[in-house]
C-alpha cells in the first residue's frame, strides 16, 4: 500500500505492534495460493487460461471464511499491548494526505443510501450526536503487523437501522474521497457489533493521517478493507469489488 509507515521490529514491540502468524487467514487462502502456483505453468498462456479455476478457489475461500465467521465473536485486544498512539501506521493512496477542504468542497457529510427506505445524510456534528460507542480494538494488517487503538464512533448497525435497510441488501460498499478508494463488504461483517463509523481515536478526533473526518473500522476485517476518508455508504444486492480487491487482494478480507 502506498504511503505506509511500518515500524522496525523492536520498535513495533515497544509500541504494541506485534507480528502475527495469520494462521486462520492462511488456512482459508491456501487453496487459492496453491491453485495459482500450480496453474502458472499449465500452458503457454499461463494463469490467464485458468481464470475459471482461480475464480472458483476465490469463491471457496469466501465460503470457508463465512462459515468460520461468528457473528457473536468479539475482538479483545491483547491485555499487555500498548496503544500505538501517534505512531499508529498511516496509509492512503493519494499522492498526499487527503484533507477535506470545506472552502472548496463545502461542509463534509456522510451519505447512506442504496437499498434503504430512508436515505441518510449526516454532518460530522450530527454523526457525533448519535449513540456513541468507544472500543479498544486491534487493527490487523495484511502485511503482518497489528496495532491497538481506542476507536470512538457510531455502530454501523445503528446507521443501518436509521436508514431502514432493505432485507434484500446483502453487501455494503464504503466510498472515500481518497482518490476514489472504496471497498465492499458482506453485510454480516458490516453489521457486526464492533463495526464502527469512527470519528475519534485515542480520545481525540481523527487526524487527517488516520482518515478524518470519518472512516469505517472493524476488527473482523483486515486493514485494507477499512475505508478511510469516508463519504458514502451504499447497501447493495451484490459485491462491488474494491481498490485493493480489484488488484488481486482477497475480497472477503476477514480476520
């Protein structure tokens, strides 16, 4: 990922950022990885000719992860891990840190639409006035590190209730002003009790490096699925890919 700060190993340990084996994730993606390796030399056309089998392995991975995902399972950050604080890794895809410019763009607001009966449009102040949740959670990156922070925000399930989401909605897409970054999720993960629309971190409002004014965050998804610089949440009948998912990263991205 571009503009990604990664701490040295010993510094990471001091900050509460630890290497993880990702055994569970590795188990669910092993089929796809083995298929890719095996198909690379199938014929002169290479893996392109095996796209059907690769797609099937991806669907298999997702089914396995969905079975493993427990809707009542809660993330508990390691008791001894220190909060990373200002050294929490910062990443974005634009050439510079994305900053919402009210002078040019007007006041920031969050839209909630798609398969909803009551579309919602919230300013930051209105978002902060909704029922507040604060959780100490572990952020897990696909590159093998994790970091702990206290997240403050509103449960996405609360926003879904206010928007009166259709029972036919099966996926949710999170859109960003960071160079049109977006990622789509399964609705079960999106409505998990620890999935938040975050506007604060470690007792302060989000700073630009961490996704201000608001971002989605959940410990049930790998970091690249947790869209920062959020502008729109769309409830959909089908998955809508994503910035990294469209470049070969696993779409489901579960932890």
